[in-house]
């Protein structure tokens, strides 16, 4: 079979863009280059893998897990079912956190911890942009931290790792805490493709979706220095909750909510006065 035949086959089963992405990945080209090799004969092994993958896609497995990687902030992160698929919106948390660090610490190097790092997407992307920042990646899941370690090695950044449940019994102090923790309510309706494939440990956070923020903020005083920055991704209805939680556990701080590109409240920045 030639490339063109396989595109036609894929299109009859799944969305044509996805079919092309799958085949391009297997042929080692990008989706545009694929269109320049339409007459090329495809080895049988690739044909079989491709058909198997089209089937998986049709059954509702996310393409990022099938291909095994995702572009986040301009770097390719390898992922598997032990970690959340890094989201486009989270890139904005990285960009805004980097800006805030530059503003607050223009010349000094800072100690930063990424809580619930998953694939390492946030912490590693910050380290890529600000090489002087000392980055620690933390996760409760050993399997997730393995993915983060793999990505840090592949992307050639030197970072530290901690397996722990957020800040429970953690002695170290940091200048910057960044996190995109689980924040979905136990009974919240979410897309099937997310619910059926991504780790629930990385998605759900109790009846109000606030368990992780509470867990972090209730300990945070012991783990931040006098001058600090806390940066969270949040669900778009959680702004008020986070403002309330901050006032419960902290004093003398600035707080700001930043919207994502879709104009939804999606990030909270809390920093010392
Ligand atoms: N920090 C990771 C990310 O943003 C994982 C987040 C999570 O598992 N809740 O992609």
C-alpha cells in the first residue's frame, strides 16, 4: 500500500487530520511533508501499526497517548497514561510565571518547586526559559515522576525530584511554588475522552475540587521564604474560592487572577507584599 491509500483508509474511520497525524508520525515526517510522499510504498509493519492505531483512536484513546508525545511550550514531551496530557492553556501558566519571576527577582536565582508535576511540563519549560532557576519536580506518583525524569533528561535540563504528597512533611523552603494540580469536582461532568483515559489522580480533587489547593495552602507558610510567589492554574469557576483560601492561610500578600486566551479565569498569582 502507498501513503495515499492509507490516508483514504484512515479517513474512512477517523477524522482525516488525525489519520494524517498518525501516519506522518509513523513515517517520521510532519503532516505537510506527508503530502509530498503520497506515492511512497509503506512497509507492511507500518501498515499494520497504523491500522491498529486508527482502531485505538476510533475506540476513543487520545492521539497524544497513541503517538506518545505532545508539544508543550515548543518542546516535545514524551507521555504515557500515567500522566495528564499537558494542555495548551497550561502554557499560559508557564509564560505568566516566567514573567512574574523576572519581575520579582530580576537578578537573583530562585528556588522553585512544581507540585504535581506529572510529565514535568511546567517545571521543565520554566527551567528551559530561566536556566538559573533551581527547579524541583514533585509528584505523589512514582510512575509520573519517571516520565518527568525521562523528559528532563531528554530535554537536557538539570532538575531535582521529590516523591511526596504535595507539601506534607516537606522541610525545604522555596521562593516560587507553581502548580497545575487536580481541580475537578468529584461529580463534575467532563468529556468521556478525558474521563476514560487520563489518570483520575491527576484530575479529581474532592467534592469542591479544592482539595489540592487546601492541601498546598494549609502548609505553604512552612515551605515559602519571606519573599515568595505562588502560581496556580485553576478551574474557571474557582477564582473566588482561591481568593478565600488565600485569606484563610496567608497574610500580607498580593493576589491576582489572570484570564486565559478564551477570557476565562484560569490562573492565580499570590506573591509577598
Ligand atoms: N503539571 C502537569 C501539567 O500541567 C500535570 C498536572 C496534573 O496532573 N494535574 O500538565
